[in-house]
């Protein structure tokens, strides 16, 4: 009886390890490779050609520099969730209008964006997001949650966001926030 029980426990551990690997390492790697094949250029739809817009809440650094504040802006309409997410991220990356300050390092560009059927957005940014980052745990959190929260707040279909740099998964942007898996909405950073 104890040998049978040991085999059952061993089998359960192997299955659990396999599922854990698939969820936390296998699928994000597959999706990140897939994300690099989705162009970041705007999709030429009839609505985009006519200048159709939607209201979106963009995130900027609040006055005290330790939190984010939201500002409603018009952004280009996107036909699909991925198209709309791309429009929102491009608006977020654009230089901030006075009196607001952006948490996104200067020179950062969107390379690609992909939203899975499960609601995970993979946002592929250029290396400037790390290279030009000022550093510090608070500053890094503001940068990361600018992207995470701007998508999860504006698009109910997006449940989490995985940041990529130059088409590859990264451990962190500046050494503090673990980016090895998609992050969910965290409004603790928003005032």
C-alpha cells in the first residue's frame, strides 16, 4: 500500500511540475516569440482613416513623484483588442504634455503588441526602456505599472501584461520589479 501511495504522490508531483513549467515558462516564451511577429504599426482600418477616437485614461507621474495619476485623453480607435491596446500604448509613450511627466523613459518605442485569448497582453518595447531608465525601485514600479495599469484599466479584456524588451523576456527593467511573468492590475500605484 505505501509503494502505491508513493507512486501516486510522485506522479502528482511530476504532473504539477509540468503544469507549472508550462504556465510560467513555456507559454510566456511561446507568446513572446509570437509577439515579435505582430507589427507595431497602426492598422489601416476604415475607422482609423476617418480619425475615429475613444477616450482613454493615460497614466502620468503625480506631483510628488511616487504615484501615478490618470488623465483622460482621446486615442485612435482600434478594431480589435490588440489594435486598441496598441493605440493606447502609443499614446502613453508619446511625450507628456505640460504639466505632466511621463514614467516612460525617453526614446522608448513600441515594437509589437499581442493580446492572447486569455487576456494576457505582451508589450514589446525597444531597449531604451531599460537603457534610459533613471533607476530606483519607485521609478521602476511607476514605469512598469504605467504599462500594466493603462491597459488593464482601459481594456476589460486585458487581465495582465508581460513586458518584453527587443523581443525578449527580461527579468527586470532596472533591477527591482520581477517581469518574468505577466503582471495584473495594481492600482496601489495610482492616486
